[in-house]
């Protein structure tokens, strides 16, 4: 019985927490959470969380890897920073949530149909292409991310807003073609590629 308990303790110590500390932005702060719940109580989306931040941190410390990385929870964060401002221990909760989401995405474990994850990918692909956001292209991709029929329906629902934006010059119907990216886009692409390489070497995806 003693050997079994020792084995369980060792398994707990050699757990998901170390992986998070090695691979997730500000992951070393997870072990500092004292489970007060102020973060989830301060969050505008608190009642909608599958697992609020303090629960995510406890699950990490308990080694519940798949449950955490496949969860919708990290993708709920809207970066309002209420949690950081009110945390008694000043944990960088917002950064940890985004770091976990990014890590789950890079491992291919993030929920594929999560709307926030899909928006993040569409936005990043858009801005990385030219160095500047092409607002019309971004809007079109978001409207039609669930298919042509859904995109048309959304467009009809938002037509009054679209017409208003056209009238005030806030929407350029030729934006797809008139969009101007950064001058040195090749340099930006090289910089991003190098950043990925450095991050992969630094993080090492320690598992």
C-alpha cells in the first residue's frame, strides 16, 4: 500500500504542471493560485465558464492534461484584465489563459469548432499576410466561416449597419483590391518565421 501511495505521489509531482511551466506563457505562476475564486467572480463571463481560471489551475496541478487542453475555457477570455487587477496574489491570469489556448492550438488539441479560436486564426492569417488588417476581407471571412448560406443570412441581418458604414465612408467596397499592406512584407514574413523558430527552440514543447 505504501509503494502504491508513493507511486501516486510521484506521478502527481511529475505532472502536467511542469509541462505548463515549461511551455506556457507565465505558466510558472499557476502553482501560486490559492483558489480564492476572485478571478471568476470578477469575470464578465464568469457564469459561462466551463472551468473558471482557478479550477483550470487546480486541474493543471492535478495532472488533468487532456481535460485542460481540450477545454473551451481558455478561449472564453476576452482580455478585460479584471482578474489580474483583483487577484490578491497578482497572478497574470489573462496571459496564462491565452498561453494555454496557444499551447493547446499548437498541439492540435484545441476544440476546432470554438468560435473564438476560429476568429483568432482568421484574424492572424489576415494580418500576417500583409502586416496590416484588411478589414473587408476579415469581415467576409468571418461572415462566411460557417458556409455560404450562413454568410448570406448574416449579411442580410447586418445590411442596415453595412449601408450606414458605406454612407459614412467606414466601409470601402473595393477594400479587397485597394488594401495596402506594409512596405517590407517579405521582411515581416522573415521576422515571423524566425520568431516561430526561436519559440520552438526555447519552449521545446517539453512534455
